[in-house]
């Protein structure tokens, strides 16, 4: 996989191997968490105000859903390009916030489920459960892509 900045202020993502597809397909799965709306519910669980549940949570869920749709559209474009012999997609400057949000949702979801912060202290990763280790590496990749977005796409 290659992630390159564009002259227009976006990123071009070239998918070169089957595992590259798996990472991005997993991104959407990770961002959605175990259940739809988990993040807005988790954020809302600390608020006692009824207005939060009535007005803010639905708006948050709508924003999260819109961000995921933006990412899915990019992946659909990559699939279409693959049929033409070249699998790539662009993250345009106006899409940077949506991509950043989905990557952040995915990281929060993975941390919530797998307690990945604890792995920073582990000396031998071979002793870590395979699924948890996979979640750890995905979260690290998502963080790396977020930093590329901050460096090249977002102001």
C-alpha cells in the first residue's frame, strides 16, 4: 500500500495487495463497533440531561453514519478502479474530516473492546492473543493514516 499526498491537498491511496483491501474493509467494521450507535451512547452515558439524548445523540449518530458513507464511497471507487487494472482512491480535502472521524471511531472502538493501551507495556507480543494483536496493529495503522491526514489534508 502506498499513501501519497496530492498537489490538490488530498491523499492518494494505492492498494497493492489483497491484505490492503482487508485493512480498509475492516476499518468500517471497526468504526461501527459491536453495535450501531455505540459511540454516541457511550458519550451520552455520562450526560444526565434529557436534551442530550433527544437532540445531541441523534445528530452525533447522523454525523458518524455520514462519515462512514464517505469512506465507503472511497472504497467503492477503489473497487471500480481495480476492475480497470489499478486499485486506488483519493481522500479529497473536503473528505478529510470524515476519514479522520471514521479512523478515530475505529480506534476508540478497538480500544474499548480490546484495552489496547495495555499492550504498550508488553515486551513479547508473541504472547498476545492473535485477535487482540490484530486489533492493536489495525489501531496503529489507523493512527498512522490519521497523522497523514493531519499532515497533508486537514488544516
